[in-house]
C-alpha cells in the first residue's frame, strides 16, 4: 500500500512538472520547436550526434542566443565545448510537441485544397494520419478518395468517437467555415487548423491555428514591391551619380 502511494505521488509529481513546463514555454518558442525538430532530424540522418547552438541556429535561421533560450525551456542546457546531444534533443522536443503518439486528423471540405491536403503523405509520417474526409456535398459523400470514403458532416460526432479524431482541418469555402468549427468543437475536437479564408472563432477550451495563403502572398507582394522600388531607386541614383562624375 505504501509502495503504491509512493508511485502515485511520483507519477503526480512528474505530471505536474510536465504541465508547469508547458505553461511557461512561450508561444514563440513553441512555434520554433518544429523548425528545430526538422533540422535535428536532417542532421541525424547525416550521422551527426552532437550539435552546437551556433550550428543549430544557422540551420534553423535564428540566432544562437535564441536557440539556447528556447532549449532551456526544455531543461536542456548542453555541454560547454561539446554542444547538445542530437538524440536527446529529439526525444525532448518530440515529447514537448506531443509527437510520442499519433493524432488522427479529419479534413472537412474535400474541394481542391482539401483533396491536395488529403493526398499529402507527409502528415502520416509525422504522426498526423488522415483518418477521415468529410464534406456536406451529396455528390461527394459516399465516394472514395485517397483510400477514404467521404463522409457527411452530420457523421462527425460518430467519426470522432469511432476514430479518435484529435485535430480538425477546415478546408471549406469561407461561408461555411464557422459552422464547421462549431460542429468540430461540439463533437469534441479541440484542436483546429483553419485553411478557409475567413475569421473563425472557437471557445476558450479549444485551440485554433489559421493558415491564410492569400495573406501570405500579400505579405510577399509587399516585400517584392519594396525590393523592386529599391532596385529602381538604386539604379536611378547610380545613373545620376555616374552622370555627375562624368560632368554631364
């Protein structure tokens, strides 16, 4: 009995430590962890066993001080003159990101974008297997795509229970995105990735991430325009300076 009490106490202590660690990891750090993870997997494939913060920063596109700060949240401080053990970092990051288990995904909306996402094999390789394809179009429901029978949106609660859906991806037109989000949350899906070009809200107990491709293209167009204007100005100033130097 005493032994069981000790084990339970230790288990609670480990669980509480994990919860506290998750609470204090900044969102910006969480966003960078997948980048570090991908980088570490690449160097591990090349046979690298240790890596310095400077090298990891270079490969991940951040500065070394930020890398050291981010890794300190995981309780990993490295060894001076040696660096970080790659395998150990991979275990730590996989644990923090919840990648020690699979997270079944349901894609809602099997149009062009939803179909492209369903055909992407990388999700399953990274622990996010596509478990269900869902649509409200009667012409699509019941058809086979990517090895899945497309189910109706009304089947969502049963699919969540049957397949353990943990993440919902919204790939519908903007007009239906909020309803889909509401139905996902009502069915018990608390993690949602929204690709629809619409502002979607979820209750506090759910987590929503948005991928707006048009917005990202607009940001790129801003930088592209700025670079074009900069090049034109530099060219104009260069011509003017050349004329001045030649006495024209």
